[in-house]
């Protein structure tokens, strides 16, 4: 980290870190964790980039930090940020502005500036950030890494200095989606967090419908071209990409800083700022002090306006699985931010500010580069935004649109990416996530078969091929569309080819309620000794059908000359 020493406010003893890494265990064992310094880490003052705000070390970890440590991650230090998480540029800190990992003339993005740069340079494998208006997404984009901004409330904010309490989220920054996914599974959930609905989707449809802004406001021309290339990648991958009006989203975004909602900033730390003006960054102090002048009636009025805009924007997204936006429209230089600190910051947040106000989830990923001539190569990123609790959908589509960014020259290495896990993080949370059920299909719901669409519509996730134990018979039923009937016969049965899907318990209930006769759902034994929910059929219907057990599966029978 010698190239960007300003990324960290304080580091742990190197020998202590190495010893802890060697002894770590759990799904995140061996991974080094950096923590934004508005989040409590035992032994470090939680300064929020204001040294006078906290001089004594925190006595305990924030819940998010404790959960990651319990999963095996090792804290290496606490990172710099835009003071009181007020900014998207990473320059509003008495510890020094954090520069881009590749171009020292450009800003890192904020407010989770140090966390993003620490990950980009390999000083940490993952990092905690926070996000109210884009603070976990913008620096991810500028640094060419992944940033997951979950549905509000599914990660505890206990032990986090608030920015705007109603819209704050704890985020994860990592170099790849697999590591970010595993970290989210460990960090989310627990007492006091928001409960997931029983029918939350676990995957995006193969032919997902994705909205994009009809007009790209504030975009640098080459950045607009990079965004179109990202949208085209989704089209090439089978998605339907359509433009929608974006003005209502932008109108909502302006409420966060230009309207009454900014009063939450003052409610969070205004008392300290008002009492210590000389200890506060001038730009941050002006924003928070002005927020203290907002009247109660102005805040109530703008909250009502926000609800109207939310309804309008969600109406525009009706029928779509997600919204794809540029994470930022450009990357300013340090000099540009010094010259116009508020204007440059506001432009950076064009496509991020609305997200938390509407209680949406988002995944920011690298999506190529932009050649800016003498200024060098900029990292370009996009964000997949999805509905509340549709975090798995956003994760899926982010994986399909991202382009891995090359590491910066200073990159120090570190632990490689974790292996992909079969279930996304909302279904892998230790306590409080989505209950996932495995469903074995052997006929018309197989991939490529006529009823696969029913599972996709329920947010089911394909886990892979499977076979039943050698205890079943298979019959071709007289149905439309054609289906097989699976029956357990015990001795003398065969092993039947199929596939396993995962879907939420609520989605499975809806699926069962719509299941036509003579089909039913029951327990099916797999050839590895596991049991899954699977299709069966009434005995009389199976007896009336043609026995196709000898083919070993529905696809094999369909491909046979008979």
C-alpha cells in the first residue's frame, strides 16, 4: 500500500495479523478484511474521518464486523473515507484525499474510498463500506472491483456511525463476485435484521427483461458508449433490454441533498458538527450545517413527494426484472473536485442517489475501460438495480454483464477468488435468510423443455444434473404437454436422469398449488443418498402410461426412434 498510504487510517500489527490469518477457520478463512472507519472495530477509534469525533478505541466490533470475523476473516486495519460518509469523491478527509489506484491524478470515489483502494491494490481481499447515496458503488466502479449494496436492513447497522439512518446500508467490496457473495452470506442476517419474504427469488430468468435509461444524463461520450456495450452484452446473453423514461428517478435523487431529506444528515452528527466547526472538513460542515436548517414541514413534504416518485418509478419498472445503469457518468480529477467540490460530487451521484430512497438493492461491477487519452485508462462500471429482496436477481445479472478489470500495477496479490457457491448469498445466510428447497425434475420442467419457464418465473435456480436412486419407474403419460410420471417401486427399479433446482419455500408452495392432476410432489431419493422434493404421479395414471423406464430418462426417451 506504499503507493496509496492515505487509504488506511490505522493498521494492525503485521505479525498479529499473520498469526490470526494462519489460525483462522470458516468460509472466509485466510481472507484479509479492511473496515471503513465509520464502522466500529474493537481497538480502534471510530473517527468517521474526523479525529476529534472519537479519541477512545471502540470496545466491541460492529455486528457486521463481528459476523465476518466469526466466518474466518481477519481485520487488517481501518480505512479512510469522505468525512462522516458525506461525499462520493473520497477527497473530504483530514487524513488526505484517497487517490485512484491506477491514476493518482483522479479521485478514488467515495465515501468508501480507502476500502475500495485497499481491495483494488491487494492490501485486503474484501472490505466493509457503507452506502447511502452510492458510497459503496461509486468507488467500486472507479477501482474496477465489485460492490454489493443489499436491500436495506438485511445487514445490521449496529455499531455504524449513521449518515442518513433511514437509508444507510453496510456494503461489501471485493475483487470478484464469488468473494463478495460469500462475504455477504456471512455478514447478513442475525438479530434485529429485516426478515426475507418466503417467496424471494433465487435467480434471474434466462431471458430477463432489463430496463435502461432512455437518455443518459451527464454522461461523458466515451462512457456512454461503454454503457451501450454493456447493454448489448446482456442482449447477446438472451436478455430483453428496453429503454424507460428516467426523469422521475433523477427527480427523486435530487431530494436526498437538495430537498428536505438532507435533514437526516444533521440528525446523525449535526450536534457534533455544530459544536466543533473548526474540526470538520469545510465542505462536509457546510452540508451538515445547512441540513440543520431544514424545517419539519419541508421534510414531511419531501417524504410525501418521495412516495409519489417511488410509485411512479416502480410503475416504470413493472414487468422488468432489473434496471441497468452506469454506476457513474465520469471520473473527475482531484483538481476538478478541488475547483468545484459540490458540483463534481453531485454529477458523480447521478445514477446512484435514488436507489436507497426507493429501498432497492444493487450490485456494481466492472464493465470494461474507457481510453481517456492523455488522462489514461478509466475503469468503467455498471450497476444492476433490482427490487427489494431481489438481491439474487441483481447478483445473477451482474455476473452476466461484468467484465473483469485488470489489476493496477501496484497490485500486491493476496488470496485468490473463492469458488462459486451453488446458492446466492440470500439463501446462504446463517440465520435469517431465504429458505431454499431442492426440487428434482425429470420431465417437462427440465432445461430446454416446455415447462422450464414455470420454474424460471418463480425465481428458481438451476443447480445441475442429478439421478434418482435405482428404485423408480418412469412412464410416459397422456398429457399436454407430454410429461413422464415417476413412481417409486423399490427393488427392480431403475435410476432416472433429472435435474435439481432450488427455489424458495414460498415459491414451491405456489408451484404446488398450481400443479395439475395427475402430478404431485413428494420426497425422491437421489443416487448419492440425499432426498429432494420431486415429482410423482397418481398410481392409476402411471399404470395407464407407457413404461419407458428402460430409457433411463425423459430426454433419452424423446430422442429414441420410438
